């Protein structure tokens, strides 16, 4: 059986994630301490104790999910697989796991990413929403008509859209009229993976140009290309691109299958990606990393 380590994105967080590992495992504790030092903030206190409204702030949740995922990986002692992948911010975690980015640099980049995304769109001006029960081609026709953006193609029947609030709301109504089982906003503080995040993309471009990215020890299956990439400059470009463009997760999992991968191992809080694997490809299994 050929496996791949995959790392989750925003939405997998829970208050208290990683706390037991911090208390019992030196390798995990070192990760959380390094993130706290890099950010000059006791982010670990928010992760372990909340409140949830502070943890879910974009500026906190992105480095928090990364820290928890890397802590779990290092505590487990699991071997690196030939390929890695991550959903949205999970790409940064995957690159950290593969040795392309240090823990400290990954934390600082994700803090900047969260802050830049928040600055790019005035509070309340944007919206991210999920559409369930329609195939991707039907959703594509609807959001293209409304000039909305595809944020995530997660699996058959689950698509996330994003953009200006009025445009997203109109797209949700059209999706309901087209027979969607559910079409509803998501509890995110910013619209994600859409064109109105262009200012954030430029901030990340500058930051990434000034951050050392090494050739990863495991190739990254990119959210942009759905193919393995290892060149540091290409990685930089893909990380900038994903700020304003959608996550092609369904296609990425199918690409994993074409590479001979038969199992995804989700490293991090929650089990969102594990649940998606089987829904995307019946010949693949999804499981959580055992820590």
C-alpha cells in the first residue's frame, strides 16, 4: 500500500487540540514553543484554552492548525512519504513537514497570510459559502454567471464559493433554485481563495521572496497544478496563486490515485480530509495518523 501524508486547512480547529501532546511529548512541546517564540505570542494558550472566538480568528487559526499538525507528526515519529499535500493553508504545513520551510518561518508566513487576508477585504464585505448536492459543472455555470469565484472543489457534491457578499448570496439563491441540497454561508471571518484577495496575494509574494524555501524532501502535490512540484520558485508561485484561486482537492486526490497512492493519512486536528478521500475515489482509503 502506498500512502501520502495530507494536512488540513481552516475549519478543523477545536479548543484544546494538541494540549495532551504538549503535556506528555517533548517533540510536540518543542513545536508549540517554537511557534510561540516565532510569533512573540502565547498562541499555545489560545489553542489549548480558547476562547473559540479567539482561536477562529484568521490571524490565529492558520498558524494554530499548522502547529498542531506538525506537533502531531513529530510526536508520532511517522516516516515522511514520497509525496505530501495540504488543503489551502495545509500546503504550508506540508512544506514544513517535508523540510522546505522551518517551523518558525511557516508560523510567521501563516500569521502574515491571515492578517493580509483580513486587511484585503473590509469586515462584512465578503462571504464564503458551501453548496452541497450539485455537480461541479452545474455549480461552475452558476458561479460564472454571477462572477463569483470557486474557493474549493472538495469532492463530488461539495463545492465552496467565495467573493463579494452580494455576489455570493445571489449565487446561493441560484444554487438552491437549481436543486442544491444545501447552500449556506460558512463561519469564516474572511472570503477565501477569491479575486478580491489580490492585495493579500501581493503581500504574500513579497514575504515569500524573502523567505528561504528549500527543495522539499517529499514532492508537494499542488493545489494549483494537481501535480507534484519540488522547485522552490515554483512552490513560491503556487503559494501566491492559491490566495486568489480555488483549491482543487478533488482533482488532487484523483492525481494521487494516478500516481499509485492508495491511502491518505491525515495529520492534524479533525478528519475532514479523511472523509473526503473515499467520496472522491472509491479505490483509495483515508485514515488519521495515529499518535
